[in-house]
C-alpha cells in the first residue's frame, strides 16, 4: 500500500514497529510489512488452536490481499475505543494526547498495541487512528544523538523522548526518572516547542525523521 502520510513514509525507511493507519470511520489506509507479519502470525496461532477468524467488514475495505482481508479482532476493538475518545481529544493539553494500549496474543507470542488519535485540522472526518504493533521483548528504535543535536534537546529531554518512543505515559515516565509528573509535563511542553509538534505522536514523527 502506498504511504499516505509522514509517519507512514518514515515507516517505509526505518526499522520501527508495525504501523497501521485508519480513517475515523475505521477504513484501513496503510499497513507496513512489520504489521502485516505480526497480524499473520497472530492469525496463524489462532487457526492452529482451532479458532474461527471473522473478517472485519468495512474496516478492511481497500486493503488488497493483506492477511486475506482479516486483521486480529483486537485491532478493530482498539479502533472502536479510539472512536469513543474522539469527542474528548479537544480537551487534551500539554501534548499528552490520546493513547490506548492493549496486549494481545499468547505468552509465547505477545504483541503490544498502541493506539493514537490524530485529530484532523478541520473536522472529525479528517481524524486518523494510528496503531503501532510491537512484539513484546523487542524495543522500539530510540531517538539518536543526531535528533538530540538537531532539536537542541537537553540530556533530560532526550531521556524523556526515549520514554515517549516506548509509549510510556507521563506518570510512568515520572516514576522511571524519579521526578514529579508536573516536571515531566513541563519537559514535554519544551520538547513540543523545540520539535514544532502539537502532540506526542508528532514528537515521535519528528525525532525519527532526524534519527
């Protein structure tokens, strides 16, 4: 599938988690090869256990032959949860945005799903859902020193960006770095300004671009 946006174009060039993007009506726009492989492995595991796989209907319209038109049901459920959050995204300040997480699969093959709500510039019809898929035990590519230099990030800000790339919330970052959640929020505000981003997803896109 041809990349449709900045994050998708980055995904084509770099070794980052599986990437899927959807419209607000849950129509699949893009799936990279990593996401396709993870989905197929999850589906093979379920077929081996004798489970019946149900297609996701309109969710997969236009996906070609990816996974034979079927994605794990948890992906659709995560999109539905993001739909419910659409009315609340206007209340998101300090760049925290909307991020939902799920762990799916089995003990020997578990996958972390991270769902992001990317508001459209004009109306909800332009809103996009971004879902990152990562096999547990495998770390996301972290921002390099090149990105740190490019955006003039301090050592602490660089640390926090690494945690953002790992999908941690402000509270989790605060606990990991043994600082207050308020301090994390202040650092996030500075990082948003330095990277010219409006959301944490935007930060991730910018730093990967320069890594």
